[in-house]
C-alpha cells in the first residue's frame, strides 16, 4: 500500500510541475497576471497558477482510482468520487472568481451548493462527530444539511483569506496535507489518503513556481481548492475535529480581518529597506501582526514563520490523532 501511495504522490507532483511549465507562459501571454504587491515596482506574475494544482491533484486521484480497479488498492470509491465532484465544483468557483471577480458575499455562500455530493453520501453514513471535551455526538439531520455545507464553505474561504505572500499558500498547504495524510495512514482511512496525498504532491510541485520570488500565484482556483480538499477529506474520514484544529492559523486570520471588516486592500506589506511592515502602520490581518511583532520582516522569512507555526500545529494534531 505504501508504495502505491508514494506512486500517487510522485505522479501528482510530476503532473503539476509539467503542467506549470506549459501553463505559466500562456497565462502571461493572455494577460492573466496579477501584481506582486509585496515587491519593489509591483512586478506582474502569472495568476491562476492553481489550475496546475487542480491538474496534478486530479491526476493523482484518477491514478488511485485506476489502482483501485486494477491493482487492489481498496477504498470506498463512492466517497472519493463525491469528494472529487465537490472539490472540482470549488475549483470552478475559483476560476469564475479569478476571471469575473465574484462579489465577496456571493462567494462566501457558493460553496454551500458545492457540498451537495458530500451531503448525498453522508446521508447514508454516519452523522456523528467527535466534539472536544464532550466525546462523540450524533447531530443527525443537522450534520447532513447544515454542518457539511458550512464546513466546506468555511474551510474554502479560510484558505482563500490567509494568502498573498510568495509560497504561503503552497507551503502551509503542503504541511497541512502531510499532517492529514499521516493521520489517515495511521488509522487506515484510505479514502482520506486518496485526497490528501495527491494534493500534497500537487502543492509540492507548485511550490517550485510559487516560492519567493514567485513565478505564479495560485489564485482563487488554487486557494479554494486547498480548503475544499481539507473539508472533503475530514468529512469522508470522520475527522472533522482534526480538520478544524489544523486550520487554527486561518481562523486567527479570519477574526483579525473580521474585526477590520474584511479589508479588500492594504492587507499586504509596505516594503521598506527590504522588509515588510503593516501598511499605514495598521494591522489588518495575521500576516501584518507577525510583521509588526518582528519589527518588519522579509517576505521569505514571513512565510517561513507561518510555515513553522503550521508545522507546530501539525505536530500537535498528529499527537492527538495518530494511532501508533
């Protein structure tokens, strides 16, 4: 099993890297670019690079399905296909948003519809969820028609908010996927592995192009897909609590931005002497809070700090959920 999983990982990674080499020049040629607001002169960088993430992730899942059919890699294919439809629906929403700029209020609720396939398969499965300090609670119909759609919407929007710095989305996402894949492997949840491992490979492949100085941004298509994979994976694996904990940093960012009424601008850094500082000295998001705490910080170091914090959270979640 481990060799098959590693094969899926490698296939996803190689697909993403290969696709990126072809995709990035074409995105720039057709004007699909965004300004790197944290750089001197705000250079233009290829936007919607997350298409390569979706391509690599999809390739890995399809390979796993082939292995399920012809090589005895056993998992519940119905759950995986339902998750795949939800994740692709979120990717499509991201594409439309990148192209047409969907209003924030609309974008916040569209994921509710994308969750329908997961609602359908969960209706025939468990409606119980582990609640910290309480134990397992059966939420019945409320879990199916409310908690699942809200979970997909919240996770997708969270990973789309703490973003915008070279390597942050792919770097933190890789650590999240590695953590969840390790938990899934330890408890024998192959359906989760079939989602988290391909996304891990895709994000590692994309990190080559997204790392400082970035050649491509993931865009909403990439960011929304990352959150959708986390949500879908923990839902079909009955590990919703682990999914909530692994996104703790994103939750902190949400509350800081909510306090500032979700700023659409000036959330980035003001470059002075090679370091980033909060624009106008005001903290509008978690990244700016870290900039201030560090007395100004280079973009690469800022991302490394967030990756380090995500790794610490990952270790804590592993200790809570991994079965030796």
